[in-house]
């Protein structure tokens, strides 16, 4: 949602989280649903209109088109006479830089978990023809999840938290004979984080929309120690992100950057010469596969540099981890069962409301479970699910379904007609949507549509669904006919609640009641007919028995 009004009608401030170059970030919560806590970035209008802050508009436009579990989710934007307000999910566990300042370096198994998520986010961005342009420790936020959280390597994650012997073995790399309380906490702490990639101020589309050809990008972007040789030479493409991932990975393991100097010129000179090595002591116990991946990321010739999606298939990630274990829990199978039995909404408006509920109010625990299954179904690590992947998974768990039925299910879930199922499409169809349709959640949706009014109009619905698009009158009338309203309709919250909760048109509750009465009447007549037949059978049987006695007599 993007609204031209003050956000303080909907949110209240809890505390200030930080101050940046262009504005302040505050912790806020929804007034009408206090359990929902979010972050709000407030940027003064003059910072947006003048100077580099103008890139904020491009950043918002890019973020609006992204749906990925490891990319910062933006819920809505507000604009008033003084400020721009961006409301996003809250990640209050700091960023990787703050963790590195405390820990100095990280064990490669922890790095494996973190980089798996980072590469997955980067691969997704590149599939959307977007380069991030500023991947660094500060732009990787952390948030806490449960120890059975939704990442690819479920079984290993459980081992980390439960197997004391394994923790002792891991901490050998720290030169400790036994697991100290500090290092034990470190293992448990870091293995329970998910990451979110943030700050798309340097992001660009690297493919031309019309010709589908790659653009020649120029202009220094990012932070000096993370810059690739081609960025230094001022002519680059999306492969600069993979280089930055290599630098970040090196820093996480070694505690120092691979290229450093007293001045930016010195740093750039070392980057162009690709002068780095694994001689620092922290790399003594780093595996060959881990070093090989870093070398392939820090390849000076970009045409030979490994892609993010290829990195996910590198032996560093596949040598000891079993992704298939993600589907062993019963709750995950229940998710799959829900996924292949999608709800058939009575209108596109109902679908839009359901999507809004999923994006804004899905509990973190449930989303973590859904993420686990999504990563399992995403066989190629492309952040998409194919029909073949669904079929393969169903066969693995002995669920038989015809190709025709599978195609029907796939078509109903593939809402944008891409031929593939994306993350949010999966989430919307696999979550328990009825649990999200609480009175408080639907009140928030109601007021997101009509503002602070107590009546929703047809005009409000038009704006909620079509935004500022010019819509043909026939299209609009057909859309409204699906939900039983017109442009002049006035809808109360009670009407809206019943309509969404019961998956009916406005006023459709009477039709439902009428249908129930018809069914009850048919049921009653059916039972009556059955009783009548039983009575007939009884009399016929009695007649036969009496006749037989008469014959014998």
C-alpha cells in the first residue's frame, strides 16, 4: 500500500532504533492490532528531493516487486507534507557487522548457514534482472527464529542445538578442548538467526525491458573494500554482487577483508591485482571446498566468476548437508496437504484481501515452517517451484495424484500466469488463511482500504485493487459484479467481515442461508423417503411371513 496521509493514524511509536544519513528509524506497532510490531523509516522530504536521497523512490519501486524470505519486506509507504515513511518488517537483532565486532570471526559451519541464505537472496535478485550493488556486513540484518526454523538444513540445525559432542567438535576450530559457555552460546545463537538483505539504494536493473539485452552499467557503487575489479573500472554488471559475496565470506571467516589499504586508491589497486591469500591463522582449519568457493567468487575475470545460483550447488554446501530432511516433520506434510488443496475464492477481491493478510499478518513461526517446505520444493535454488518439482515431491512421500489434477492445482496457484510458483504465491496457498481472518486482522484490512472512515465505498475498493491505473468501465463493472457491489456502494465492517469470512458476495450470506435451508429440506425429504421405504419393507415382510404360516396351517 502507498498512501498520501499521515501514518500516525495507524501506528504508534515505541522507540527510536537509529539515525541514518537521510532519516530516522523507529520501532512502531499497529494501533488496532498491538501484537504487530514493525520498523518505520522516516525520511524528510527535502532529503528525497535533493541529492542522493532521490534514489529512495527507485528503491521503493524495486522493493515493491520483490517477494523473498531473505529480503527485507516492505509493508506500506506513506507520504505527507513533510516526510516519506517506509514501514517494513522489524529485524531487531542488529546486522552482521555488529556480530563480527563482538566475535571477530565465525566458524565455517555458521558461515555456511549465513551464506546459504545470502546466495539464495542474490540468486533471486538476479533472476529478476536486479543487481544489489552494495552487499556488505552492514546490509545483512539478523532476526531470531525458533531453533526448528525454516531453513534448508533442518536436521543439521537440530543437531547443533541438541548434540553436545558435535558442538565440542566444532569448537576445536577455536583452539578449545571443551565447549566453553561463551562458544556454546555462540553456536546456539548464530544457528538460530535468519538473515534479511537490506538497502537497495544502489540497486539497478541490468537488463533493458524492451530489448531484453544487458545494459552497460557505470558509476561507482557500493563500499570500497567490497568493490569488484569491473566496478573499479567503471563498467560492470550483476556479477559484481558475487564478488562482494566472496569478500563478505572471507571477512566472516578471517575477521579481516581480503583487500585493504590506508587509502581507497590502495584498496582499488589491490582489488585490480586480486592480491589476497589464505595465510592468516583463522583459515588454518577452513576446508578446501570453502576456500575453493571463495576463489571462484573472487575471480577477477567476471565471465569466469561463479554465479550465486551455482554457488548454492558448490560442494561447500552439498558435502555434508541433506536438504531432503526438511520434509520429515508431520507439520511440513500438513503444509503440503494444504498446498495441494487451495481455496477457491469467489472473487479477485477476496484473493486480494487474502494476499494482504498473508503479507501483513502471517505469524513468524508459521512462515518459518512454510519457508522450509518452499526451500525443499525449490529443487534448483531459483526461488521458484516448478510443476515437475511438485510431482517429484508428491511421489517421494507416496501421494498419488493425476497429471490432470496436478495441472488444475498448479493453474489455480500460479496467479500471475508465469508457469512457475513464486514464494508469495506458495505462502498464500499453503498457509492456514482461516486463522488469519480474525476480527482484528480484518479490521486492519478494512481500514487499509477505506482509511479512518467507518464505511467502505466502491471507490475505496477500486483504489485498493487498481491503485492509480486507468481501468475500463466494463472491466471495473465485471470486477464489482464478482463481489456484489457498485461504485456507489457503502459497506460496513460487519458486511465486509461476513463477506470475507464466508467467502461470499456482499449480501451473499442470505444466499448461503437459503442454500442451507434447501439442503436441509432435501435432507429431511430424503430421510422421510427412507423411513417410508423401511415401513413398506416391514409390511411386505410381515405379509409374506403371515402367508407362510397360513400355508403351513
